[in-house]
């Protein structure tokens, strides 16, 4: 039984592709007799003709991958595109280092390890890029105190 015309009409009415039109196997003979759009509309309302659900793209793999990334996985050399400075710009690296050093300096002043004059001097040296870590700053202060 050729239902090509009925499928085409149903596809236009349902606003889907021909491949998504589903005709109930028990009602094929009745649907085959339908020749007008009104006939097709009747069969659609009675449930003999329906549209199949659209196939989607599963996001399961994506969710799994994002969960792994959240844990810190998938960040090895094979997954990196872009230079070290593209992944963490120079300015951001500088900002985080300077903030850490200034924080350390403030703690030292509050604890009484250094006085205000020394604080000012070291503050300027931090700005001048003399120290490259908190440890380096502490060692420098220790050497000055000896």
C-alpha cells in the first residue's frame, strides 16, 4: 500500500519532515483512503497519524567531561592549546605575585618584624620586582635583621 501522498500531506500539516511522520500500523487501510488535507487532519486528531519525536544530541559525555575537569583532570600537555602566557597572562601572574608579597609584608609589619621605614623600602622593592616569592622576601628580611 502506497502512503507517500498521505505522509507528505501529514508532514506539511504537522510541520515536520516526511521521515518523522508515523502512521499507526493497525489503521493503514483507513489512512490510505484519506485523500484530502481535512481527512489527514482528522486522522491526526484521532491519533492514527502522529509525529515522531526529534532525535537530540546527548549531553551525557559532555557532563562527564566537565565533571572530570572540575576535579582538575584533562589539563595535561595534550589538552593545552596556547602558550603559558596565554593561559595565564603576564599581568595576572604579576598581580597575584605582588598581592601575595604585599600581604606578607603587611603581616610582617603587624607582627613587629619590621618597622614602618623598612616596610616602605621593601614595598618599593616589591614594586620594582626584586622578590619572586614570599619565601624570598622573608629570607631577605632575615638577612637584613642579622
